[in-house]
C-alpha cells in the first residue's frame, strides 16, 4: 500500500507517521527541521533491511543477580541474603551464570544465539532514573538531550515509501530513543487501540468520525509552514491503522506467548515482522526493576517475564522463518549497588550487563568484568564498556548505518556481531 506522492514530500519536509503527540519539529525552526530531516533520510538510505528490537528494562536492573559472578567470594559476602547460591545459578563459563529464572534464555545461549556484554556504562554515571534514561537514549552525558540515538534513522524511515511501521513503539509513550526532528513513531499498547475511537452513539464503527478528521486536516491552509506535516500525520494514521489491523487478521503466532503486557508487546512486533510491514526498529519496555526492598521475589518474577517473553518471540520468528532477520538488544538505565541494603534490596548503582539475542550473534561473554572489590568512591562498580560502543556495533554491523554519522562520533565496535 502506498501513500500519495503529496503525502510523501511537501515543502521540503519528510512525512511523519501517526503517534500520540506531534513531533519535535514544531519546537524548531523550519530551516533546521529541513536540514535534519534530509540528513536523516541520507542515513536511513545507507542502512540495510535488518530489524533491531530494543528491550528497555526500566527502573535499573540488578545486573549482579542477572548475570551472576557466582564464583566470586565478594558477591556472596556483600549479599548475604540476596546472593543466588552457586548450585542454583545457570552456569555460562565457570565464572558467570544466569539467574535461575532465565532458563529460557540459557537455551538460546546453549544454541549459540546469545551474547552477554559485561560492565556496560558511561563516565560519571548518574544515579537519577530520569537523567540516566536521558543519557542512554540521547547520548548527551549531561542528561539534557532531546533527539534519540535512533532518531536520525527514524526521521528517514518512518513513512518512507508509504510504510508507517518501519519504526514501532509498543507502550503508552514513545521512547525518547526514537524521538526525531520530523517523525512521530506509531505508539500503542495493542493493535485494537491503534484506530480512531468511535463515538458510542455512532453505528458505523468510527467511519464518520474518521471522515470528519480527514476533512478537518484538509481544510488547513496548504501554504502554511506545517501543512504537509499535518496532512501526512492524518493520512498515516488512516493508512497505518488499516495496515496493522489487516496484518492482525492474517498473522498466527507459532509460539505460545505468556500472559502480560510485555509478551503481548513482543507479539505485536513479531506480527509486524512476519506480515512484512517493513519494521526496522521495534521498541518495547518491561518495567519494575527499581528493587530497593524485598528484591528477591520481585526480581525473580521480572527475570521470568523477560526470559519467557523473549524466548516465545524468538521461537515465533524461527517458526516463521524470520529469525535470521532480527537482533534483540536489552538495556537498563543503570545497575544496582554491589552491597545489598537493609531492606533486602539494592540501591541505585552503575555498570550492568546487557543481552544481545539473534541468529546472527556471535555467542560469548564480552567486555572486561568489573571488579566487585575495586569500586568507585561511592561504592559502585566501575564501568568497563562504553554503552555507545554497543550502539555503534548494532548500527555498523547489523543495521548497516554509519555509527559515526548517526551517533556523532567514533566509539568503536564490539565483536558480538560479525562485520558486514
């Protein structure tokens, strides 16, 4: 399905996809918007056709109880109640192991489709949730960023050639990592929510309300600075809703997804991939990782939810013959302190591991393990891998876009993915 040419380009601005709020272009000058939009188009055209799925573990995941240094005596000494006993850990290499509730991910590891990157962080780590999330998503180490690290690609992808779903965010609010100068990524919890809501007194399922909306947009003066943007937003909402609902009727999951919003979100992303909606970047969030008190039970459930959801997602893609096209990357704004607190929980920390999943992944443990005894002045781990090098690797070696251009600097590559 194609959008009309006039919805593709108008007044030098690339079109946008439907979303919950209007894009950041309205807070900037038109000249700046044009320049950055064209830049985004160039970056996205350089990229390939592979798909990246980003999983945010919001709240600050306890990395030491996720990828466990069970052979390190300091781990057990500093966590007398929270340390996972060595006999319960799912061993990876005799030094590290996975939380016992990550058994579904251990199967991916055993089959060669998972990498672990240790000690990921950045200089002068912030222990503030909001500032740390801003840093991870915008690359501004001061925590004052605006555009997302994937935003430049999104600005050239969204609605390119009439595909509203080249980027898709499952949730209630668009992740800052996807924020761009001229494109709003479709954001919704469920497929049924991505539509024009009908008035309860209407009997046509919302058709008249949609027609009224389109008429309203069409009366906006064509000579106005943002006329094309507004028109494209309306057309994209209409077209995108049609595409995603048609895909939902044709897609049949070939794996059993657990109940809950996280797995449901992954299933929406699988649907977009399997039904060839053009997805290049998908984003989904699992929250609840701020485990200051009574961590053991809460964290175990979160590990189970994460592992079972990702395992079902991978199995579904594998059964549909699409697993070769997709890589999954997890992240969390920070880890937790090495020493447990007095409430049987852990407080905000710094460096933590993340996972890379997919058929293309070079199985292994990457990065230098941070010391549990040589800590910073605040008693936290010293990071050993700059998170920007992980992003650079995904851009250069998977998405095929220049990380130097997209990230605005050279951060090197890790070897968890082969060179293109």
